[in-house]
C-alpha cells in the first residue's frame, strides 16, 4: 500500500546553487546528501515533514554526474524542473507487482538501491500520464 509522498525529485544543473535557493527562500536544510553512481546523480534530500506511517517526505534535488545519465538527458531536453514523484510503501516488491498487473510498465525487474539505502523502482512515465513515478521502501523507517 502506498502511504505517503516519499519525495519529489527536482533536476538541476548546479546542486549547490539549488540547495542555497531552497535554504534562502524557504529555510529548508539538507538532511542528507550522497552520490548514486548507478543512477548517475549527486543528490540532496531536504526533509519537509515526518509522516503518520513512521516515514517522511522530502524534496530531492538531483544533479547529473555524467552525460549519459537519465537526469542529464532529461535536463538537456527540458531544462530544470520537477523530474519525478515518489510514493512511499512498506512493500515496494508487492506494490510494483500489483501495479504491473494493471498494465503499467515497471522499469526494474528487482528494486535497486536509492537514497539513504532505500529500495526503489520506477514506473514508465508514458503509462502514468507523463509523470515518471518512483516507488520507495525506506531503509530506516518502520512503516505499517
Ligand atoms: C523521460 N520521459 C519523461 C521523463 N523522462 N517523461 C516525464 N518525466 C521524466 N522524468 C519521456 C521522454 O520525454 C520521452 O517522451 C519518453 O519518456 C522516453 O524518454 P527518453 O528520453 O527517450 O529516454 P529513455 O526511454 O531512454 O528513458 C526514459 C526512462 C528513464 C523513463 C525509461 O529516464 C528511466 O529509466 N528513468 C528511471 C531512472 C531515473 O530517472 N533515475 C534518476 C533519478 P517522448 O514523448 O519524447 O517520446 S535517481 C533517484 O531518484 C534515486 C537516486 C532515488 O530516488 O533514490
């Protein structure tokens, strides 16, 4: 069951500059940052709020680390902006299988490692009304 918005992914050319915009404009601070080599991104997670299921909601700022990454490709075509939304679930495997059975393409056969050790998969944007959609099971929170 999808229980929360885990994050909204925002693609940018310059992560440090974008982090500073969110800090100076809204007062949001970086909760966590990391490089995900597999996904080809450097990212900053800005925690917005805790959620009733023991998880949290974040803004995820994404800067590409290589030219052939999906985010670099998307930035070249669209410029900066909202890249994807992510729903939190206690069971990414089960929810991905259920959604796949409804005819939506799930992009990974097995969930991969996402931010903060989470397990993630993606749904094809062409099957989701133009919205790249991610499913996330957090590594550290206890969701029910
Ligand atoms: C591509 N398309 C999108 C899109 N990316 N539509 C909405 N939102 C996006 N973000 C559209 C294109 O405009 C194009 O439509 C069509 O999908 C095919 O795209 P493409 O540019 O030809 O590229 P493909 O097919 O090679 O790849 C698209 C696909 C890819 C969605 C399969 O981006 C992908 O695998 N994404 C999942 C992984 C990802 O995005 N990782 C970065 C975040 P037209 O109409 O022009 O044909 S990593 C992350 O977020 C992790 C670290 C985390 O959360 O923990």
